[in-house]
C-alpha cells in the first residue's frame, strides 16, 4: 500500500501519454509541460525497480523514494483536477464535442477538454512546471545512487487455479496445513492431559511457539478431536486479538455455550450470564487462541469460568501464545507445550501439498527436484508459514532445476535478521510479485486481524487507488478492470499470501491474512501506511507523511477501551488517499468536515458516526470508493454529483438512512457499484442513465403511474451482480420484460425476491390472493436470465409453478449456471424440470417447499429417449423442509438401461419430509461418487439400503426407521433419536458410531452386530448407570474397543 514505486510510475506515464494523445494539445503551454513531465518520468522508469529493492536496507534510498512518490502523487492529483475541469466544461457546452473513449475503467480517464480556458491553463501550467522542476532535482539526485537498469516486470498471474486455504481463527481445520506424525502425537498427548482425572477445578494448558509455527493448527486438532468431542459438553473457541473488546469476548463465549446474549454490552450482566450458562451445560473446554497478555483471562474470563467450574469440575482451558512468560500469570499447571519446527520430511510433504495436493502419498514427477527442495526448506527453519509461502512462489515457476535453483540462490535469503518483521521466505515471495500485485498485497494489510478481506470490496478499493494494471491486451479484449482485480486476488491466494476462508464462505469470496504476513506487509509499507489497533494511541499520528490510515476501535458504547480522538487523526493527515475506520471515534461538536483530506480516494467507515460529515462529502473531489457499514448516516448529500469520480457506493445496515436518494446521483457518470443493503430508500427515476453500473444490489421495485423501476434496468448492459426486491409490486409482466435481463451478457450473479427483504429460511407469513400468485408467475417468466449467468438465487417465490424458463431445457441458455438456490416456495407444487442437462450446475439448494408432494421422473431423468447424462456435474443437493413430500419417482438405471443421473453427486441432504423410501435411482449400486448422506426428519422411512460409496451417514429423527443395509464403505454413522432401528448390516469398515437418544431406556440390540473402533453414546443418566461390566447392557457394547459415554 505503500504504492510500489515501479508500479506507480508506469500508471502515471500512461495517464500522461493518454492526455498528450487527446485534446490537451489545445491548451497551449499545458500540453508541452505535460509532455516534458512524461519524458522525464520515462527516463527514470527503468531504474525504479532497483530503487524499490534497495530501499529496504538503505535509509538514504528510502528518503529519495519517498520524495519521488510524493511528486508522483501530486501529479495524479493535478491531472484529476484537469479532468474535472474538462468534463465540467464539456457538460456546460452541451456535449458539442465528441467524447473520448475511456481507455482504463477505474483509473484516471483521458481528458476531455473541449473549450479553451487560458486562466485554467496558466494555473495548471504553473503547477505542472513546478512538478517538473521538482522531478528534475530528484532525477539529478538519482545519479548519485548508481541504480541498476533492470528490466520491467511484466504482470503475470498463476496459470493454475487458486487453491483456497483457511486461517484466523475459527475452530475448523485447514487440512492443507496438517502433515506428518508429530502433530498427531502432540494432539494425542495434549488430549490425554485434558481428559486426565486431575483434582484441579479447572486446568490451564498452554501451547507456545513463534508466529507461523503451527500453534493454531495444533489447537484446532485438539478442539476437533473425537475424544474431546465426547468429553466436553461445551466447547468455546475465542480468537483473542491483541486489542480485544471485553463485551465481544463474553458475548461470543455465551453464544458458543448455547446461551442468549443479554445485557446490551454491560460487562457485569454478561459475566453473570456466561457463568450461569456454563454452570448448566456440563464440562466445558475453552480455547483462547493467539493470546498476547494475561488480561483477557484475569480481567474478563477468569471470573465466570472459575465460578462455573465449581459446578462443572474438570473443565479445561487451552491457550496458544508467543509469549511464554504470561503462562504463569494464567495459572497454567501443566508445563508449556512448545511447538517444534517441522522435520525435513514433513516440511517436504507440506511443500508438495502447496504444489500438487493430489500427489501426496505417491511418487510424483516433482520428487526429482527433492534435493533442491530440501535445501530450500532448510532455509525456512521448519516454519510452516514460510514453507507455504515458498510453495506459493514455486507454483509460479517451471518444475525444472534452473528455476528452483533460482529460488534457492535468491538474495532475499540473506536479509538482515535485525528486521524482525522481515521473514526471508516472505520477502522472497514478495520480490517475485509483479509491481501491481505487490501494491495490492501491501494494501490488503490495512485490514486488522479481526476483520475479513472481502474479495469484491478489496478489488474496488484497489481500483480506487489506481493499483490495477490495465494492459494493452486487456484494453483490446475489453477485459473489465474488476476481472483483473479478481485475478490478482486469486493469485495472492494461490501464493499463500492471503488465505481464503472456505470454512465459512465456500465460494472463496472472503480471505484473511496471517499475523506474520500482515506484520511483514505493514513493515514494507510503513513509510506510507499506518494501522492503529484497538485501544492503541499511536504517536506516529503526529507525522504527516501517511497516505493510508486504518484505525480499529471498539463498537460497543459500554466499552472502557479508550477511543481514538478525531483531532489526532484530522490534524496532520491531509495527504491521505485511503481512510479506514472500524469502530467508534471520539468527536468534538465542531468536527463536521472531511475537507481536511483533499486527496482522499477511498473512505471505509464501519460502526462509527458519519451523519455529521454528510454535507462535507462532496468536498472530496478525488474520491472513488465510499463504503459505510452500521453507521448513523441518514441521507446522502444533495450535491453528491460533485463527487465526480465516485465509482463505488455501498451502504449496509445503516438503519437511520431513509427517504429518497438524491436526484443528483444520476450525474455520477463513473459510478460502477451501487449497493444499499438493509437500508430504507427509494430510487429516483432515471437510474437507467448510469450506464457504467456493474453492481446494483437490493434494487426495489417501485411503481409510479405508468413508470416501473424495472424499466430502468433495460439500458444497464454492463451489470455483473444484480439483486431485485419486491417483485410482487410489478403490475404487469410486460414491464418485467423491459428489464431485458436476457440481453445482459455480463451478468454473473442474480438474486430475485418477493418482498422487501431477502429472507433466507422463513416460511411465508403473508396471505396472497390467487391473482397475486399468477401475476408473479408471469413476471418471473419475463425475467429470463442471460447465457453467462453463474449464480441464481430466488427467494419467497409465490408462484404455483416454477418460471417457464426453468421448466424447459433450451428455452433459455443457462449452460454457465453453477449454483441454484430456491428458498421459500410456499405454493409451488413442482420442481423445475428443465435443469437436468445443464453442464456446469454443481449445487442445488431448495428450502421450504410445503406444497410439493410428488417429484416426477422429469426432474432428474431424460424423457426423450436420449442417453444424455442428467445433472452431469451436480455435487451438492439439498432438499430441505418439503413437509408434505411423500413420493419421489426415480427408477434405477439398471432397469431403465440409461445413463445414471447425478453421477458426480457427493453430498445429499434431505430434511423434514414424508417420503416412505428413497427411490431406486438414487440408491443405485452404480453410484460411486456419493460420500455424505444426511437424512433428517424422515418420519415414514423404514429402511435405508444400498449406498455402497457413502463414507458418512447421518440419521436424525427418523422414528420409523428399522433397518440400515448395504453401506460397505461407511466409516461414520450418526444416529439421533431413531428409537425403532433394529438392524445395521453390511457396514464392513465402520470406524465411528455415534448414538444419541435421551429417551432410550435400553441399548438397541443391533450394537451386538457392529464393531466400530469408537462408540460415542449420549443417553440419560439412568441408562448410563446400567452400563457397567457384567450387566446385559454392557454386554451389548463390550466388544467395542473404545467407548465415550455422556449424559444428556
């Protein structure tokens, strides 16, 4: 985010070149000065890569780099002002001159001067000439450094797909980080300590190690261990940042323990609530991950946990920390467990996982480079994070000796170790990045540990600062700037510099940055960027050098943490180009202006006051990005059109916002993203004139006489993401046709809903007339999606049949569709029959369809005597809450002599229906891909048979179920409240059996015929008391090696 020098220079030169090629020549004096400025920059450009490299260790070079960047930043501001003036004068002239093609969306556009303005030319000419003189002095000083003339670095991205990884810090395990036997041994040892019959009321166990060593991975292994699962009734995982909020820690612990938050942030009430919840739930395990001091324990959590432990003895606490000295202050009675560096073989396995995950466990082509790889690994000192970073780098290289030796012999390995934030492996990976990718990586470190990096958000912020490199080829191919940004995002993931949080966001749209990586990036950017953590009062704010500032504060009004003072922020930071605020700020009544940040490009404010600044927003002449989350803003300024460069507006959860969007918003010609989420507003007529829009979210249908807001969509041909609300208000289907969705070739994601809000899983609570239902059917019939759509979500659809384009293959080209969600279909009596041939559809989720009683063969089988495969790529199928569904007609392919439907299906969930049996076509002996089968609330099913490939079977609340048979590969079966189950057969490799039923008086007889390694039982206290050797109940399970019994 320190904009990288050799990335900023080409951007500025290209801008100058565009200007010189266009109408600037009409401004005598300015064009020649600009051309001269461009030539001087061109002469220096070849030496800037070396200057960027040397600034790390040479303070004098760093000073020169800062001076040059300052001049270039000023140049971009001057050129912005030139463009603003030219566009304003063109509008004043009524558009009498032709517009110049926009060559680089999201960056500074070519100037559009149409009229001569001698006074403006003189003013700008003076500034440009002063800049040229400044650059002349800088250029002369450059000769004293002896910079090398290095080749320019071409922008490149990985050819392989980005492999997602998860980090920070949820309890879910990233399997790519687990290698070797050592971590398994450590896990077993610590699990045994936690299970030991120690007399202590509560035992504190510590895991100690350097950043990136694998402490969190080990803690996750323990947290998710099977034995731990059975030993502790409640498990709580708290990611403790260095600057934590007391009420958030308490609230999170309460929620994870199964309680309800109360007390509106009052610490005393939350403390008592937590103690009460824990006291009533049974033994508990608390994991405090990445703790920096003892205070979160001694000042916040110790009191409620110790009080609860008196009622729940043998409860446990696990901490992970880099600081061994704090262990004694937390009362750790067990010797600290030190995480050791990876051994050579485990390190080699981890490296291979980054390069070729599919080759693990077999000899691969890459093993011929092992002798070089082992030498590279030893330079990583056994640090898993470093090995993953190097793996991300090697992924960009050819698998040959020369390329790998180049990595082994790279100068970055000899970095001065006194820079404790500079990890050699990370520096090596960083230096391999192209200049634009370097600056996007550094910019991402502006987000603190506690915040996610949202893909589309960060890409728009990169755009706002002009960080994305739009090459000549990209212009020729009309490649969207957003697409370039998405490529950068995926590249950073593939290189393990940011890590995709696929545990919660399967599409990879959310990422995090490891602490060690963030420290490295912030060190590299320290001359231009400052990140202030929660509760930190930074003396560095006294400096006026920063271009980017990120402040993390508390959100709760009851928090005792000191708030950042606005006067310290606004005093000297007039050079800021990005300002990010997370949490509350201390203001004085007079603080009401943002004009103190004249160069601001991006403003991101979350849960802080914003309404006081509304009237000053238009003074931000250069701003491109505006995102406000949970603020008190009540309106947008009437003169928002003065923010000429604004490209991105997103308001989310701003409950005070109401009324109309100002009509002047229609003059924002550069606007690309308009998202108003959970915010009350009406949109002005004419929004169809915003022809550059790529994202339009929560666009509510409005009707005024013969005008309907859907008509406005017809001209918006560049839309990529569109969310439509309130479609029941459309008075006539012909108006929906005017939206021309089918013609929007750029559209990738579409959300449509009946009602004013997107409701994910709530049955219809409004009574609808038959005429309303029919009209909605006709409206949806006209909302035909375009051919390149990838994701479609339909919410609260009240039609009695699906839209026609879902019911007939070929009616609409949906071959690119990958994900379909239909949520809340209160009256629809059939599933759409036109989906089965879609070649890329991999996910179908349908929830709440109480009117469906019968699923016909047409849904999943070909009916035209062809042998085409139905649903060829479908991997995930969820049919949830079809409360009246009692028949699924699907014949077995062996009887039908046709290709099997859904051959790639991996996970199937059926919940809450009246089916009497699973159809033969689903339970086919030919089905090989299905791994997870989850059946919940199937009240009429008496047997589940013939799923030979399933490895995980889950049966919940199936009261008539009597028999399970033919699960030859199943490894884990979970049975919850299936009281009539009598037979389990054909489970040859069963490893884990989980049985839960609080009403059970005796153990089921089928336990004698199964032989899992582990048996987990949750039952009532009375039955538990019978389970002692020599009793009839014990005889049913005595042949099973390991038992875990818990009273519920």
